[in-house]
């Protein structure tokens, strides 16, 4: 798991036209797409947004295999909700078997719900794959997030890597002592897991204290701008946003919809 997070962070530090876009612009673009996808029940809009996002992913020079795997890992959560819609929503019976009805309205709603979910997932994957986490936090701060919240969020994100690293070391130590043997009783397994959780908590607490005092000694605080990043919005950044704004305007103006 720690390795997967590390690989995602490496992907976000590549050089590409999408990686070079101002983090504030990318963040606003992603939020705008997700909000529009949530507000408007328009399948044409969802399709155009998804095409835009796929083009962005292709221009990002990302690992195609890793990107697809990340999307597929989250999809089952949305599919589970979507599958029930044709059976519980609507009045027009499209098909019936063994007394179970499939409604046309529910099927259409399920397709639309899946499209919304898929677009939102692609948005998150694009943002996390092309923007390092510390730049996302800095962009949020520049967009108005309170300094204290941005500092806590930044520490939390950085600390995730340390927690996973400590957990990985504990698991290796646990296995080297033969605690993962199949013949170990259930009670012993519960005790071992409890010991692991307790040890991880203590290590995390101690690491947190050391990190806090180390940052204070370096002048880091709530209002410090030590790690502030200076961005300038370029013409390319503006051009990147234009299609996102035009898509909902054109779709709504011309009343384009597949349903």
C-alpha cells in the first residue's frame, strides 16, 4: 500500500503540459466539473466532460496501466449502487422475470448515475496523478483555505507516508517472528493484532511529537510562508479551462441530451 502511494506521488512529479498547469487552475477545473456533473442530469455533458478528462490524461504522459487500475479499483463502489436503480425506480416496465420488474426510468437513471460517478473518479485520478499533494494544499491555501487548516491538512498528508512506512516495518517484524503462522490460535492472532495496533499508535504519537518540535525549530508555524509556492497563471492555463466552461454552456443552450 505504501508503495502504491509512493508511485502515485512519483507520477504526479512528471513533466508534461498538464503537470505544468497552475495547481489552482487544475483544482478549480476539477471542482467545476464535479459540481456540474452533480447538478445537471445530462448524459451528453457527462460524455463531453469524460472526453476532455481522457484527453488530459493522455497528454499527461502517465502510466496507462496504473491509471486504468486506479479507476477500476474505485468503480465497484459506484456499480454496486447503480445496479439496484433499474429495480427500485420508475413506472414503465421494460422487462420482467420471475416477478422482478426492470423499469425504464430506473435504467436511465442508473446509466446517468454511473456516468456522474465515472466522471468524478476520473477527475480525482487526474488531479492526484498530475499534482503533488503539497501543491494541492498550497493551491487550497491560495484559494482562501485558512492557514491553520492548510497546515493541518499538509501535515496529515505528509504523515500518511510515515504511518504506512512504520506499519510496513511492523508487519515485516511480525512475520519474521513467525506470528503469521496458520497454526496460531484465533485468540493469539487477536492479541498479536492488538499489539501491532498499540505499537503503531505509540510510534505515530512519538513521531508526531518529534516532527512538531523539528518544524518549530525551523520557524514553521501557522502564518509562515516558508513553503509558499509562487505561481503565475499563463495563457495556456486559461486555455485549459475554456473548454470546461464551454461544455455546459453549449449543452444547455442547444439542449443537447442523449435521453
